[in-house]
């Protein structure tokens, strides 16, 4: 099983980068929404940095999960359990964060969530699910 897992590791950053570059294209051609689809250069830089961090955190967390499950000695069994849980929760959070790319805007007593990630192509329900996944971790 671990050979299949290791063979998938080089594919993960490519999928993340491809998703980011496909998502950065302007796919909304409605004139009423045209002004809302443009992002400033600062927003683009922040989204790009967030994408790079999320894309690199997924394979690193996969590697940490693999090492925690395969190479923890029996003498560290108590610490190993905590490390396994930590690795899985970090992986879960990285997946949710890279799928939603959340922007939080406080308005009086309310909080507005705007998702820049690929979940936006699948609707508001998928963005809500990925945000819940991210906050669960």
C-alpha cells in the first residue's frame, strides 16, 4: 500500500497548482457581475500566497501522516497516538483550507464568509462543507 501512496505524492502539488490557475481565469462573463469579478493586485497576491501554502501543506501533512503510521517505534506509543491524531487533523484542515480559501469580513455583529477556492465552482453548499471541514480541524 505504501508504494501506491508514495507514487501519488508528486501528483498532489500539480493538481493544486492546476486548480489554482484554472480558478484564476475570469469565468463570469455577465456584465452585471463583471465589476465584482476583478480583484486588486494585493488580493491576488494574498490568494496566491495562500494557495502556495495550502498546496505545500497537503503533501507535507500526507508525509507526516505516513511517517506517523509507519515509523513510530513502540516505545513512543503514547506520543505516537497523539502525533497520528495531530497529523490527521492537520491534513483535514489543510484540505478544507485549500478548497475554500476563506475570506472573512466582519460587518457589525455578523461575519461574512467569501470563498475564493475551487469550491465556488460547485456551489454554496460545497463551500459551506469545506469551510466546516476547515473549522473542524
